[in-house]
C-alpha cells in the first residue's frame, strides 16, 4: 500500500514537473517581452528621456504636459471618431456578407476566401500605399467620378472633411475576420428554431430580428470588443497614407505617440501617451462588459 501511494505521488510529481517545463518557455517569454518592458515603459513615463541620454525622473511632468497640449486632444478626438464610426460599419457589413454566404454553394468557399483576403492584407504597408494612390488627385477614384460627369478632381486626402473618411473606408473594407466569426456562429443556430418560427407565421425579416440577431449578440459583443481595441490601436493607415495631415485631421493617437517617441525624441512622453491609451482602452472595455447584461443573450438554444 505504501509503495502504491509512493508511486502515485511520484507520478503526480512527474506530471507537475512536465507541466512546468512545458509552460516555462511561455512564462519566460511573457515576463521578458511583456511584463518587464511594460514595467520599464511605466518608469519611463515618469522620466525625461530621449533614448540617447539616461532617463531623469521628472514625476508627473509628462502627464501634465500631455493634458495641456492641444495636439493630444486632437489626436484623441480623431481616434475616437475613427473607431466609433469604422467599427460599427465594419460589423454591419461583416454580418450582411455572412448572411449572404450562409447558404452553401459550389462557389461559397471561393467567395469566403475572397472576402477574407482584405483582412489578411488590409493592414499592410503595400495596401496603404495602393489606397493612397487610389484617392490621389490623378487616382482611379477621381477618374471614375470624372467619367461620371464630375468637372474637377477632388483632393480626397488633402481636404480635412474627406481625408478621415478615406481611412474609415479602408478599415471597413477589412471586415473578413469578423465575417468568418459571424458565419461560424450562424451555423450553430439550430434549424428547428427557424422551422418553429415559420410555423408561427414569422417571415424572413421577423426570423432575423427574433431568432438570428438575439442568438448572435454574444458574437457581436466579442467582435465589438476586439474590433474596438484594434480601432484605437490603428496606425498603418494614418502613418502611410496621410501622416496625420491635413491639419492633424487624420492624426491617430498611435501616430502621435510614434512621432513623439521617435521623430521628436520624447520617449518618456511617448511612454506616458501609451499608458493613457491603455487606460482608455481598459475603460471602454469595462464599459462594454458592464453594459453587456442589457443586450447580450447568453442563454442556451
């Protein structure tokens, strides 16, 4: 009996050791590449630091400077506008396309791949450069409108009223990942629910509002949280296409943070900007989770 108990104990210790060994690479990587850099960044946010010279502790100077700068508030306003417009539009288009592709045909696989492709390459520098050329004065967009009767080309990227919308359209175009998630959730809804609704006299529109949409609210919530975080962290579109111009009308918060950290060598100030953005994203995520119980259906089928 004693030997049996000892053997069981040895087996448990072996499994415990194996578990620790298997998770050790992740733990080390997480500590070295996440926790430690975050701690260093937090310290730098309280320092006067420009990379080339040692950091000098300055207390709350960076944060005081931040909240007194007009450009900071402008970049925050632009980022909020971009995220709160592009994310809902992206989810709406993703859901519409998912509903269209829900019915399986011989070409459905190809269509799904085609719609997902923009999400794979949409954040790349090459696509941003292509988008910039599309909306240039001599770009394809202006040529199409001039063929339709427009007299003069529009400076889409040079007008404060239209520049941000070119970036929003690019973001909405990248709806493929959300579409696939919606498509997967649609397949999980039992057909019997639609059959029961049809027997009760519900038409297709009523079935969508009373059956499909309520059962998709958990998926909508997941997509909303993830895409909202991505919206606030958007960088490539503004940096490559407009560099925040004209007149800072497309100056994303991340671009402003990049400019301060590397172009103007205000690395301590840039670290402070990063921590404020982390707090903003955390607050928005908390608000979404706090309001979840009012509109997300979490019951079973």
